[in-house]
C-alpha cells in the first residue's frame, strides 16, 4: 500500500507545480484544448454545456421529472443515507473527464471536477466531516491514487469542512461494479466496508465519490457508518448515471 507520508508529499509537490504552471502558461480547456475562460480549465463553450443535475430523487439523485422528490425504488426500499447530491448527470463532457481522471491519472481533471462540485454543493447543508469512499488497498496500489480522496480533499478545504479519510476501510476486494447488474452490484458490495475508528465519530458525515450508478457502493458505505453510530449520512457525488 502506498506510504501515506509519501502520498502527502507527492500531493504537495503536485499542487505547487499546478499553481506555478497556471501562472506561467495560458490555461487550456481540458475538454477541447481551446483557451480556458477566466483563467480556468474550461472554455466558455464547454462550461455552458456542462450537464448540471437539476431535478432528482433526494435519496439517490436519480434524475426525475420536475416536482418529484423520491423515485419508486427509494419509496419501496429507503436507503441508509439521508440524501444524495450529485453535481452532474453522467453525460458529455463529464463522461470524458471522469474516466480520464479515474483510470488514466489525469489529476488536473480531478481538480477541475472538485472545483465544479464545490460550485454546485456550496448551498448544501454542511456536515461535520467529509469522508471519501475508499478503494481497497489492492486497487489503490495498482492505481496509485484514490479518485474519491482527490475529489474530497480540495472540496473539504474550499467548504471549510474537516476531511476524515480515516473513517472507512474497504475490507473486501470486490469485482468491478461496471461488469455487474443492479442485483449483483448490491451483493458484491455487501459488507465491503467497515468503520476504522469509533472514537470521536461525527454525528453528520457526507461521503464523497466520483460516480453513482445503482447506488450500491454508497448504500454499503453509508450502512457501515450508520451501524457504527453516525446519526446522518449524506452522499455527495460528482456525477449520477441516469
């Protein structure tokens, strides 16, 4: 497993380098490579085309018709989380940025997506802590970074909310969720998380992740926190698959 001290040092070097490059070089859009607008990493056209999620189920963020609060699944089987907030629908250009960030080490895209999440979630009821949904140590070793942590770290700093990446541990190395149907996803994630420490547990935690598809990962992580004594668990994700 990567050394946390080395990870922190590497992250600091990356942040310093990114700030230096912003000062020295003109920013380019991470989607189309045109000049970025207002010194940012998106051009005006691509920013205007961002698929912000407007109307959605409050418990799972499934896009819904205007005026509906809950989807049928959450009415029949309420999830353990109190609410889910997603910044985007998983569509262009987010469906290009997230895979690059998640599988190809594009940390600039992760930084941009975290900034955009902050734009969207600034009005959310603030939790006592943000907790990234962790990777299993084997996958973390292969990938070299945890995309949920890379989203959560700048988001916590921007919103002034403590980052608690020590709360959860992924105890089972599960099959890739993308290969499974909804029922298999739930079975795959059953018992996949445990709470690492019960000392000073926050009463209200917001879990942070990159994409929600069926909600099985969020459900499993939220259930572990609720069983440990956390009173309220919210889920903040970058994008929701419709």
